[in-house]
């Protein structure tokens, strides 16, 4: 999905200053790791469109899983001040080659 978007998004006409990218299923790996979704966007989208790195809301890969999840939740809340729940304009979910391992992120569930 990320590579598809990185090739298609540069062809659209939009006000990139209004965009923020959030990841709903990022792996807790260093940004330079080939499994990092952040890396894909950084290398294949930044520079091709007027999107800045600070518009990509990323995890902190130096933290533990729990700390990174809490930190990311706080980043999402900060991006939507005054809202109890975030209101995204669009959610796009990709599916990996291993469909048995594919899952949909749990946005509002108490147990996933």
C-alpha cells in the first residue's frame, strides 16, 4: 500500500500543508529498517511532494512497545485538540502477502 501511495500521490493536486500522515499498523523497528513503513514514505514521498517530515506522525522506535504505543496515542490526541476521539478524513489499510497474518487495527475496541 505504501509504495502504491508513494507513486500515486505525487500525481495529485492538493494543498500538502493540510496533510498529516498517521500509521495504523507500524512495526516497532528502527526507521532505517526495511520493515519500517516510515522509511518507505520518507524515501519515496518526501521530496516528491510538498510534505514535510513533521507532517508524518511516527512512532518512537527507541521506546518499548508499551511506551511507544502510549507515546503514539498522545501524539494522535495532540493532533486533534479538543476532540475526544480523532476524526480522520481517510483511513487506508493494506494487506500483506500473508493474508492469514493480516489484521485490521483496532481503533475503538477495548480488547483486540
